[in-house]
C-alpha cells in the first residue's frame, strides 16, 4: 500500500484519518495560505489545498499527499478564519450566531510518484443557536478556538449550539471524508 502523507498539522484532520484506522505520516506544508477571495470560496480553498499538497509532494519520491484548507464564509466576500485571540474568538462566534454560514474545505490529493493530482471541495451550511457572553466564555474555557476556522468545533461541546447542518458533517471538522475516500480510490488507496 502506498504511504499516505497529511500535509497539515490540524489535530482535527489527524483525528478523522485515525478514526478510519488509516496509517499516515504528517508533513506540514511550508506555504503561506492565500486569505483573500479572488473569485469564489471554492476556488480559494482548492488553490490553498493544492499549494499545500504540491509543497509537500515536491519533497517526496513516493507516497500520496493530502492537502486541505478550510474556511468559514458568512457572505459579502467575508471569510472567518482562525481567531487571533479570545476577544476575536468571542466576536467571531457572535457573528456566526447571527446568520447561517458555510464551511468550505478544499482537498488536494497528489501521488508523488506519478504526479497524478486531484483537487475538489466540499461546502456545508451551518445554523447556530445564540449563546450569551457567559456561555461563550465557558465554551472557550473548554475548547481551544485558535486551531479551528471560525473558532468552534461541531463535535463535543460545540454540538450544543449547532442547531442543524446541510451537507457533510466531517467537512465542518476539517476534512470531507466521503469526498476524500473517492479521491484516494482514484490514486489506488481504498479505505474499505
């Protein structure tokens, strides 16, 4: 079986791959993410995912590299990324509670030996229940908001204020697993 390489330090992505029992190495990308929408959210996350995967694949002779990029979009070309500090995390959650938002994840898969490259994306709509300032503070004491787009997680404590989603659940965590499984199959790695 070809070696699988995750071009990300994301603990959420590692957890999703481990959950499936996949053996993989982590080799973080060194590229700087593009943070401005030029055309569409889907184009932005796909470009970032591809740049990350290409960076890691360029340093390998073999293996299949997975690159990913996730962002939260609230409309009017406004992206919500990872919060800078607790004040930003609180402000971000208040914005996200005020209206539905979309989580976009771009995924790139590159077979380093053959150069075969696949790029795709997933989009999930999220509806949240508002929290009070005290509830937000309590939430931030329980989770680390700094390593997540939007500063929240759908699993665990975050599940209490996610009213509903439309689309892929694992996409909100940071890696659309059904999409990824199909892409990996095309480069010779079957998850089942």
